[in-house]
C-alpha cells in the first residue's frame, strides 16, 4: 500500500482547507490503495482529530514553528525576540526548529513515504529531498513583496524561498498569469521556474441540493447589504473584528446593512441588531419583521455562506487569498480589503489595480470604498465578470492529477 504524508502549516486556516479539498478528490486519480498520514499542530491538529476520529494513529502532532500572536495578526517584534528568547510559552526559535525537524525525521524514517504533499511546511521539503522522496509544495507565496516598514524581514524571505525551492514540484494555488491574484506574493527566481505549475484555486465542491432555506437566509433575502468576514487564527480574527467595530461607529454606517461572520463555532454570537437599537434572536427578528441593521453569526453553514455571497452587494475581507478567490472569482463580487499584514496587502493591491475591489488602510477609507463601489458598480461588475471567466477553480483536482502522475513517475 502506498503511503502519502501531508504536512499542514498551522498558521491561519487556508492551508488546512486546501488540503481537505485535495483529500476529497485524491482517490479519484490515484488508483492504487493508499493511506494518508497528517502532521500539524494547534487548531489544525484538533480539526484533523475531529474530522478523522477513527484514524488517530495517522494524525501526528508536530510542533512546527509559527509566529507569535500579536494584537493584529503576528507580532513582528515578539517573533524576532523569539529567535533567541522564550516568548509566550514558545522556546527559542532555534530550539523549536531543531526539535520539529527531529520529530519529522522520525516520522519519515518510520513511515517511509512514497510521496509527501506539503502545504506551507518547508522543513518537510528538506527531509524529502534528502531521502529522494518526491514532494509537492502547495503555496500562494514564494518571496512576497515587502513594504518599507518590513524591509528588515528580507533575509528571512530569502531563506524561506530557498527551502520552498527544495520541493520536487511547486503547485501555485491560483490561476495562471495574467489572472494570478497572488502575483505580488510570488516573484519566482529563475532556478525554480521549471518546477512551477499554476493549478488553480482550491474552491469548494458543488453543494448538495436541499429542501428549504434557513432562518438566516429568510431574514436577509430582499435586502441590500455587505458581507463582513472575520477569518484567520485568533489574533487575526480579533484584530479584524476590532477594526470593523470602529467602522460601524461612523456616521455613514447608520443606514448600511451588514452581516458579520465571526468564523467561530459559537451559537451565542448569533444576534440581530434592529434599527431601533435593540438586539433580537434571528427567529424573533423574522417573527417580528424587524428592520435590521446588523446581523452577527458565529458560524455559517456552507449553504448559508453560499446564499450570503450570492445576495450581498460587496464583501469586506482582510486579504486572505482563499477567501478573495472564492468571492471575486467564484461569485463575481467586489471586495473591500482591509489588510492585516503584507501578504494581504499584496493580494488586495493586485485586485485594486484591476478594479475588482478597493484597498483601504484606515476607518475613513472603508466608508469611502463602500460609496465608490456602489457609485461605480457596473464598472466593477464588468471587470469581475472578465476575471471570473479566466478563474481556474479546480486546483484540488489538478493537484490530485499531479500527485498521481508523480507516483507513476516514481515507479
């Protein structure tokens, strides 16, 4: 039986969601029997245990080094200090790297993988190369463009790019140029260009049909609203939420209806704020025909999210690559991007330059962006339709084909 190792970087949620979509289609293309071993830590490790409760022996906790959480995403200062000092229960980074590679090495030696697929985990590239095991590295960044405030991080970018380059093949989770949303996060060097394949975005499979709408869907239909997304790990999610609250207190937002998804499986978050200033449950808001201004939802079902994206006028995001692809390419809706860090800024800047959305950097600019989109909606829509025509959604299927082909080549 073939053995495949999947190493999932635990910062954010995009790495995990991509790999789960890939897993759904792998057996459609790899005809021999195979088993998968997963490796990650923190919330991704917990998600894997929940998703595959009968495969615990194939789910491995590997303490991959990650940045230190700050108020708005990763704290650059704390992460740099962590290079040599223990910070927030994290041992010095040098020791973390040694220990993590040691644990991965043990797993490699024990399982003797036929193929490894790494989404964000660069250390696994090194181990695979040293053992002549073919490795696929799935990514939406290689050497991101940095802005003046972060130029001191350039040496670490060079180091990261060199480790990514050790993969057998680099699979870019985006459409081919000139429709590559993450273009400013790539900047490939000449020595890796032969390894690169633009496989496309890892969008969700088509949803199954169902009989009736949820209460939330009934409440929002026939309304003009914006969809405000909180995504990412805890610090990114919290930081995004704080920024949104500052926007909602602006005078221009008094009549602007919005739905906020918190990306947290906590039903206590679910509430409806009426224009009368009172809070209601979703059921009460429907029964009392409340004229609402804001709806907070802890966790949207896939069908609810699909409906909200179909009905909304625009979406406000922090610049997550996966999210932007689904909204602009899959739904042809303009985005307002309020970035947390440079990777986000690069994605949003690319969309802004092509009038697929608007880049904002402060509270006032968010309300101006809403007015801009509404005033020029047909221009945005025309550009989005063209972008959607060239949007490649089947990244999971294309990656599965490459995995199968790579195993055949190994024979």
